[in-house]
């Protein structure tokens, strides 16, 4: 019990440190302090990685199950992606402020949750269950990256025609996110079949998954080649990350 | 006639059906959490959908009309997919189609098969859930299958089985050493005997016997003369399209991934290519 309390305290301290690092990172970006931004980004990524390793060491579960673990993992993916964009420079760096804001949002949401590892549930040893949760996390991270690209495209497109590349990168991220989400659905089907004897069960979690699949289908099926259609496509694509994030938070409440 | 076909194959129709399905699934999400519908959804899960539709246990509320409208909307999406694909095939024949669009057509066709797999899972085969048995007990289904539990071997803390399934930990239950020995026979002919674990069902052709959970002695719903204390909840199901579904689904995902790889660059060619 004492060990658990100590671990919980350590996660809380690390959590607030990461929150502070993300705020400084965002400020450094706004002020255009590139070197400091790179350093803080590296420090934040390393801190999140440390939390993930400690979470794994503490419970023996991959850090993908409860909301604290999964948001930390998603935050890590976003930080590393941001760091790569920072190193590469170019047109992509314009999306960084949105990625840093998304990281702040993720960590802010975690204020309301316990900073602890998931329970050592017996189902978390099953490979299908591990893959299901891992793919979900990766999918949400990619959806948030897509959101960053689409938002920047919507804001910027009046200024520069080259910004269509932003829309294309948003579309790529969203499509990759769909691949991971569908993979999660597939392994979830196998899990449900092995555990319940059927493809799926009519439940809130099933409806939430179906809503995300339908939303992704909608994002890729908006017709027309006019500017209005393209704007609408980008808005729907841009909201995908917010949509899945909201459903993930709602799901964690049950 | 051409005008009707054009409307039925329209992407605007796809979009509006998807919008409707999002709203309708949202209503389903709300109902699944509402106290007045939780039991109705439980009944829906416990039975095969075909039987559920025919039975009088569909609940008194909005669930049955909701489900039928959901099916109707999915059918409309299927019709739209068929007409959309058909018009694309015509374009291919007139050589007005590029390779990427042809590739996306194949992915859409695979999606059609996945949707058919879902439909097949709903309509074909059978499903019997919540079968409570102990060692030495048998269960006979109306399809002629008979299950016999030969042994219930539980390793863990029996008291912990009173917890909800989602809270049972590795300290409470040793999943790799807890098993149930079950034999399945049909019309008195023994088909298979095997050890069945949680998340590791017994399969014989398309028939599956799944151990859903171990019960603590306090959870007994009925008393038996030969009760050894170990009881389980089982399900017996048959889904003849399961293998097809589980094969086509990853092929569809791989198809989308390959499409993404081949269209990763060259944004000037990609606009609207993802769509039907």
C-alpha cells in the first residue's frame, strides 16, 4: 500500500511537471524561441516516456488501458511527432502550435482523473485486448495530428496556395488513423468472439465505436470539388480528433 | 431511369445516409445507457437477432422500430454502394477511370463484403447465451447439440468471483490454469472434448462453445445434487460467415493502407479520390 501511495505521488509530481513543460513549450513556440522549443520538447517527451515506463513497471500492463495511461501515450506520440516536425522545419512547423495545444488539452483533461496505472486485470494479458487498446491510442493520436493540419489549413488557406499540402497531410493522417481504428475494431471483434461467443454486443462501447467509424466514413465521403466542399471536408476532418477525444472521455466515465 | 440511377449512385446520398446513421447511432448510444432500455438491450444480446425480432421479448419501447430503421438505413447505404460501384465500372469500361480509382473501387467492394458479413452474423446461425452449468451437467440446444461439463477447474480466489467481471484481476484468477472440460455432441454422436479457457473457446467447425465466466458458489441460480461448487456461464453459438468475415476484414484494412501509401504524395491527383 505504501509503495502504491509513493508511486501515485511520483506520478502526480511528474504529471504537474509535464503540464508545466507543455505550457512553457507552447509559450516558446509563440515567442519563436526555436532552440528552447526543441530543448523543452525533448525534455517533455523524455518525461512522458519515463512516466510510461514506470506505469508499465508498476502494473505489468502496457500503458494503454486507463485514461491516464492512454493519454500519456497519446501525448508521447504527439510530442515525438512535434519534435520530428521541429527538426524537419518547413511548412509543417506551422501546425506545431496546434499539436502543443492538443497536448495541453490532453494533460488538462487528466486533472480530473487519478494519476495511476490500470488494474492488473486478467484480460489485460490477452494479446487481442492489448492490441485493441494500443491501436485505439495510436488512432486517436493520429486523428489529433490530422486535426492540427486541418485547422492550420482552414486558417491559412487564404494566404498561400501551397497550404493545400496541409490539407493533404491532414487527409493522410486521418486515413492512417482510420487504418488503426479499423484494426482496433477488427481485433476487438476477435476478442469479443473469443470472450462472448459473438462478433459484438449491443452496448454503449459498441455504439461509440460505430459512431467513430461512421464519422470517419463521413469525413471521406463529402462530395464536390468546389471551395465550399473543400472547406466542409476540412472542418469535418478537423473535428474528427475532437469527436473521438470526447467519446473517449465519455467512455472512461462508464 | 438514368436520373434515378444517378441519384442512387450519388455521393450526396451517401453523405446524407451517413449523417442519418450518425444521428441514429447516437440515439442508440443514449438508449443503451438509459435505465428504461438497459434490460431490453440485455435481452437483445442474449438472443440471436432473428429470434429476437420474432419474439415478444423485444421490449415495450422504441427499441424494435429503432433497430428496423437502422437496418433500413444500412440497406439504403448498401444500395448506394452497389449503384455507385456500378457507375464506376461503366466509367472503367469507357476508360475514364484511373488506376487509383479502380483500386478504391476494389476497397469499396471489400467493404460491401464486410457489411454482408455483419448481416450474415445477424441473420444466420444461432446463439444461446447465459447457459449456467456445473460439473456433470448437460445442456441440449434445439439445433441438436448437447454440451456436457466434465470438470470445472478454477485456480484463484473464489470470493473474488463475486466482483463484476471487469474488476477481476490476475491475482483473483489464474486464466492460464483455470479451465472447464467440455464435450460437445450432436444427435448422440460425440464431436469433440476439450479444455476450454476464458478467451480461448472450443471450436468445432462453425460451432463455438465459450466460457463467459466462472461463478462463485453464492452466485448459483439453482441448486443441484451433484454440485461441486464450481459453476460457469457458457454460450453456444454458430456463425457460418465468421471465417469469411475475419478474412475479408483485414484484407479491406490492408487495401486502405496500400491506397494510402500509393497516394501519400501528389496532392494534386488526390482530391476526392478517397471517396466512392
